[in-house]
C-alpha cells in the first residue's frame, strides 16, 4: 500500500468520511460548493472537518496513531495488534520492540489487524 492509501484506510476506520464536494452555507441562502474535505462526527454531536490541514498524519505522528489505536476492541483486536506489531518490528530491526515501534510500523500493524492491509 502507498502511504496515502494507508492514511486514507486508517482515517476511514476511525470514522472519517470523504466528501469530494459538498454544499456549504456561508451567509447566503444559496450557499456555494466547498472544496473537497474529510469529516468526522463524534458521538457527542461534535464534528471536525479536515480541509486545508488534511487528515491526521498517521504514518509520521505517534499521537495520531495513538488516537487510531483507541478504536481497537479490547481483547482479541489488541492481542492481534500486539502480535502483528512485534512481528513487524522484528522484521525491521532484528529484535522485538513494540514499545519503540515507529508510527509507520504501528500503522501497518493496525491495518493488518482490522483486515484493511493490501499487499
């Protein structure tokens, strides 16, 4: 998978929805067409729209991956994720080091765990 494909797959798994173009009302009843964006709606009714800043940078930001990891279900998902992450870090470094895994390694393990990784 390309980095952009990985980033999009993680974002979609976390609840982000792509909106190629959408009508947005700005002070006019007719509104206007807004540029492409991504949107996530939170259970408490809040929403976030990513336009200029784009989606979180899951492959380069440990904080973004930490937020993504929160959607894994306790038990089997987390166990599978940790086993997969150990395997990835061992292949990359020669030893098992999930604590020091990069955000890119975590992203791959995450996508493999949720069944979204494509070779």
